[in-house]
């Protein structure tokens, strides 16, 4: 058994929120719950008690308590949570109204804006009043085409205070990408900026907004927050008004009290295989799940500063802003994570006193390749947790964190998705960290790993499933009245069991290893291989910046094809190919060794930064990629088309 990279100190364990919760459960429910393992087992065996105790422990604000915690005997799908309760999502995020800092915005251009909880409440009140006067009410949609600024958070809170539904995407989407999303949900109001900054570039988005409005007739009002220009000319944008001119002087909020599963967010599947699915999430389930993950698994406290490098189009934005419900300071950032310097995020971490630093596995890999060494340059005394998601965190990247960032830090690799607006696998500040593993399964999440016959596995890879319902399951899909798309997405493979589509393994520590998406697994010789097994070998080589692996149909079998993006001044010659093959073979199996290794100048990725293996697989097989608007760099796909190396 490998040695852990980190172990919590007795003091860290004693002071953790999850330790207080364990003691609370032992006192209120079951004196035999003595350890974290006991707590997880109890949360699965007694889901109604667990979620009810979590509600009480986190102090959920509600106009009316529930009649029944779980209906329909826990049927999945179909079960209802906290039936009879009435609450408001925004009210729970605005429970504090004091002079403590609620939001800090940092821009790549040097801008810094801070809002106290009192000031945030006041601005939300002014926007909510304006939205109400525009005709926005329960069930209406408000869309944000926004950089990750404070106006996006204010827009979401004002919208949800009214019982309306918030949906957002980042401003780097093209017109068709926006219409693929907002065109389906027909928002009444669009909130946007005049542009955004990224890596020395200033991008004007008003022309795109005009193009969007031409095909989005549902929009009654466009609200534009100045960003790249302090006084933008918005006269050419139909139905547009500047942010400061739209907000009223209202100082009080009326929080609509609504059912637990009243829609709060509409989020979107990646859309790389067709028009994105519109996934509707309920207010109560989102709130309760986020409170659990932030308070217990991430150990967020009121005095903390929490940051996640994200856009408004990624579910981690929704997760991050729920930190307001804990009363913490939420740090927002817009721009490139490597501009104007490769270590800019760590300078900000020092300046703002970040306690919880969230990012992607790809960022940590790139920082390591760039030689970023925050430990030697910045004072990171307050930093105690680093969270990573978006793709599997490779062991060498985890080792980089402890070697070059900070030794005494809980590195939480987490995994879930837009589908559940939360996580299945999470961190835990009282458990050790092992390289390549997520520390634990989320409390209340009955996660198992199954083989193709539906039999549980341990120590072997298989399908990640959830065998019991949980509060943050989607309420429904938009424009799916019979629930057909919903059922096909999660319940077609194993009846009445949520199949998430991840290829994973439950370890001897009760941790999780995620090997990649099930639909992207490789099948050479009929043996399923997770792509992450290859990435973790290839990307530790100094010559490789990043890689992408797919299976090519070849003479009745599958041939493993590896694409690599190399460091500058490195050539893919025969010695390097042999080095790559040898590294893979020595650390995995001969089946993992690629039949072809090809250098490419770029790797296609979604706008949220995830590499897109399926799109590349389609291209090399001459199949169409149905929706390139979902990609941040669709032009990169051309590098993979009609490659001579793949014809022999």
C-alpha cells in the first residue's frame, strides 16, 4: 500500500467542520457513529436522517419546514425530497448582511472590486426590483452572457430571489453556441458586459450580443455592465440599458418562498455531440448539496476566502458562489491564469489570503510544466486546501503540489458534473491524501463501481453508479415533457440506477480513481482501458505538454492512437516515440502501448477546458462533429483530419 502524500494533524482533525458534524450525529441520532467511515455508512443506510440532520446542522432558512423528507420509497427517478417545505435559494445565500467582505473581483487587467454582505444585499435588492418591474416572475428565465464578475452573482441572486431561473454562459461562446443554449429556454432578460479581457486581448462582445438578439425574440431587456470601457456606447444594442441606470433604489428584498424542487438553475451538457441538453436543477437540492460539500468536505468557514478558477459557464461557478451561504469571502477572477505572469494566481492568493484554492487538473499540470514554484516566492500561510477537478489529477501533478506549492495542504481531487451540479467523489480534511486518488465518496451519495452485469467491484475498474436517490438530481430536462431524454441520459444502462458515465475504481482506502469517461474508454483486444491510465504515464515526461488518446477502428480491432503536444524545440523522433512507449509499457500493460504516436500543434477542448476525445475520434473516422460551437478551439480539429499516419 502506497504512503500518503499528506496526513492531517490532530489539530486539523479536531477543528474540522466534518468532525463537529460527526459529533452532532453521534449525539442526536446514533452513538455508534465513531469514525468517518461510520459516518459515510450511516449516511447511506439512513438517507432521510442524514439529509434532515444536514439541513439542521447547516441552518437552512425556510419559510416552512417539510412534511416528509423522502417520498415514493426512494424510487429513482421519481423520488421527491423535503415535500411540503418552502424556501428561497437567494435568501440562504444572503443570510448575512453585515460589513464582512462577501465578494472580491480580480481582473486580469488589474481591476479589484470588493463588496460587503451589506452592499451585496443592497445591489441585489435594486436589481430584483428592476427585474420585477420588467415583468420577471416565478419560473421566468434570466440569462447571463457574462465574464466571472460580481454582476453575474448579483444577477443570479436577484433572479432567484423572485423565483425566476438563472442560466449563464461565458462570453467566449460564439453566437450559435449561445443560441443553442439560451434559444431553448427563451429568457426574458439578458445580462451581459461590453466585453472581456484574456491574455493581453480586449474582446468586444456587443456585436455578438446584437447577433444573439436577432434570433432571441423572447428578450425584453438587455442590461449591460461596463467592463472594458467605463462608458460603453450601447445605443446600437436593441432594448439595452446600462447596469447603473437599470437598478432601482430599492433597499429591501422580498424572497419568494417556493417548493424544495422549484427550478433555480438551467445548465447545459457540453454539446459536442449535438444541441446541448438543458438540465434543470432545483433550489433546495442544489443548496443542500453545496452546503454539504463546502461545509463538510471542503471545510469552508465564515472567516475563509474561497476561490475557484472558473467561468460562468462551468458548474464550478455555481458551486463557488454557494460559499456565500456559509458567509465566507468569495473571490472571482476573470482572465488568463497565466497572464501577465505564469504565477499570477499565486500572487493573488497571497494578496487576498486565499484559504481554499480551486482549479483544474490541467492548470496544475501546466503550472508544473511552466516551472511555477509558489512555495519559494509567496507567503501562503492561510492556504489550507487546494481542490482540483475537470479531469483526473495525475499522481505527478499531485506530487508537484506538495513539492512546489505547499507541503501542509489538503489536496482534494473532486469529481461530479453539471448533471448533478455537485460531486460524487470529494475531499475530506480529516483523511490522508493518496496520489492519484479522490479521498472519499460524498456523504449521502451511494456510489458504487459496477461491472457490465451490475455486480459491485472493488479494486477493479468499472462503471461509476449511484444506487440511491440524492437531492441534487436534476428536476427535469427542458423541453422533455415525458422525461425520455432524462431517462436515456442516466437510467437506460442499469434500470433504476444512476449511471454517470465515468470509468472508475474503488480503492483499498475507500478512495476513488477516475480513469476517464466510459464512452471514451479504449478496447484493444476487447479489454477496456481508461484513457487516464495512459495520460498519467505520458504527461510526466518533460518533453510532453499534454496529450490526447483515442481508439481507432483497425482491422476488426481497436488501435490505440496517442496525440502529443510537445514542448517548444522538441521534435517527435524515433527515440522519443520509443521513450513514450517504454514508459507506458513499464508502468501499465502492453495493451496500453499506442500503435501510433502523432505530434499535433493543438488539442481541441470544450469551452470549460476539457479535452474532447470523442470529437477527435469522430474526425479520424471521417464522421461529422455535430456541434463545433461547443469547442473553445474548433479549428484544432483540422489537425486530425485525413492523417496519412492513420491510413497504414
